[in-house]
C-alpha cells in the first residue's frame, strides 16, 4: 500500500507526536508482519500460477509463428533456385523461372499499359432519367475485333441504372458514376492494352443514341484516356505487353512494370531458397518445446501436452500424392526427427534437394489436395485445428485449473482485510488528535482572558503551561 498520503496527514496534525506516532510507519510493521505470515503460502502458489500462464502464452505465440511459416511453404515459387534483384524497384521488378540465364539485364520501360476511359455528358443527378425509357441496345466494338452488347430497359435509363446494366453484362468494360463540379457523369473503363480499345454506339432511344455516340458527337462520350500497351527494351531487345506483367526475349524472365524509367535486373542463385524450410523447422521445434515445458510445469496438463505434440508430429507424414522423385518424405531432403520430438536439418542435403528437384520439394510441402506437410500442419494450427488458439485455450484451461489460479483474488482479499484493521487503528488515534485539539482551544481561551497579566500567559497555551508549571504558578499567585 502506498502510505505517502497518510504520512502527509500525520505530518499536518502534529498532536500525533504527543503519542509517539510521527507517521504511519508506527503502524506499518504490524501490517507488514501480518501480511508476511498469512500470505507466504499464497505467494508461493502465485508464483507457480504466473509461471504456468506465461508458458501458455509462449505456446500460443509459438503456434502463431508456426502457422505463418507453414503458410509461406504453400506459396508458389517458394523453392525457386533463382533470385532477381532490381537496381530501381520502383520502375521494374522481375522473376526468373528455372533455366533462365544468370546475369545482368538492362531494362528500359518506355510506357506502361493502360485501359481506355470514356466519360459521358454531365447530368444533374445520378438518378435523372436520360431519354424516354424505350428499349435500347448499346454495342461495344473492340480493337481486337470482339464485340458485345448491353440492353438498357425502361428502368435503367439513369446514370446509376446504365452503370449497373453494363457491369452485370461483364463484357470487359467497367462502369461507374463519378461526380464533378458540374454534376454527375457515367465513366466507362476498359481493360489495359491497345487491343482492348473500344467504340460505343446505341440503337433504340434517340437520346441514348446521342448519349453513347463515340467518337464524340454532340453530347456523346468523351475520350479521357487512350488504351495502350506497355513497351520497352531488355538489353536493347523490344518487348510489348497488353498488361504491366511482361514476358521478354530472355527465356524465363518475367517483368513487373510499375513506372517508366531504366533499371538493371540481376539474375543469380537464390541465397535464401532453403530459408522457408529452416524457418518452418525452427517454428515447429519451438511449439514442441513450449508444449513440453508446459506439461512439465503443471502435471495436470501432461497428458494433454503429449496428445497435442503427437498430433503435430503425425502431421509431418505427407499424403500419398505429395512429394516427387527423391522427395517423398522429410528425411529425403535432410530433415530428421530427434528423440525429444524436435527436428534437425542437414542444410547441405536440403539445399542439394531444392537445387536438383525444386518442384518435388515444393510438392512435398503443399499439394492441390492439401496433403503436403505444410498443408497438414496448417490443418492442426488453423481455426478448428487441435492447436488453434481457441482450441488450445479450451483444452488447456480445464487442465490448468487449480486453487492457485484464484490466488490473486485470495491474496487481494487478505490484504484488504489487513488494511481495514490498519484504518481502524488510525481512526482511534484520530480521536485522540481531536481531544488534543480541544485542549489547545481551551488554552487559547484562557490566554485571551489573562492577556493583560504582567507575566504574560498569552501565547503560552494550556499545554505550554503544563509543560512549564513553575511559570504558570508564579503568574496565578500574583
């Protein structure tokens, strides 16, 4: 308990000094002794409880890390033996398939791919009707030679209605209603690439025919962005792409374009090609060790811990369709089991397996039927699995339940009782303080009555007179 505020009260009311109470320190030894004697056993239990709860928290954190590591092994390209770095990643990044020639490539991006955009004449509201509502067919003709049409019925002849009708048709053109300072417009956006440029025409309602005229005429559609391909060069050899993901004359090299400019791509051996696997093994071992420690710290969780650890170990056995040549089980790629349930990695064997058979190693960890090692481990730690956060808490809580888990509330109750006793003692001393104050007031009254005496009892005070009886007697004897 913080007694600083009580100490200040004692200092303010000096009469407590008459009774040998200069501060709450006179009462503290009693409370401290009682607390020490009566809560020592509870404190021991509390330490055990906190240790167990802390270990459970570490286990939950380890499970989350294992989930992240397993998810990485299910991603495409996890075991690519080649890596591509870019001197200007804001312009272009790249990826290299197996067999891509290693070396440096100068990439110049002249333009990015983009889609065509048309905007309509302005309307006062997105819900204002356009035309009479007569059935109208809107036709889109694409540069690639493809065409598509959209029917606009009587309930669709507003900006909002026409946008919804075009989007429902799913023809490769998206429609939206945009606002401007002058009102609302229909915006038509095509897919990227010059081959997706389009013109629009309408037949049916005369007003809608003018509304959708393109190229623009009267109140027709206005071209606000031209469709174009991405263009550039790799070591001087030109490339063109309808999207900003471009293949090149370099076999296996794929570009991801983000801006115009120049960059150098370096294709070389992937120094971290085995890291995803070693990270997975480290995370797996941490979970096994955490569960083991939890079982040892609290014997009531021992059987549960063993069950969970065995379930996780069984997940390391892949399904029949997992793996490939020379990579049918973890031992084939340098991962072995230890007596304590953890795993060890032969890094040289692992790297050799990934280099010689990256597809087989990838398939050992993940398959379309989700029978790879990483898939099976994820089934244990994902939502619904025996090691998911929710299920681990539900499983662990009953096993860990004991009187020690209520020790904090028990100790709090004990301390509250002791402090109540202390406050009662302080209240008693407070009554004595009130008596002293009353006596001082009487002394002051006597001083005022005798203020004209030659010896001057004034200012002495009753307690002062009691402390100097000789002087008091001489004054009253006159």
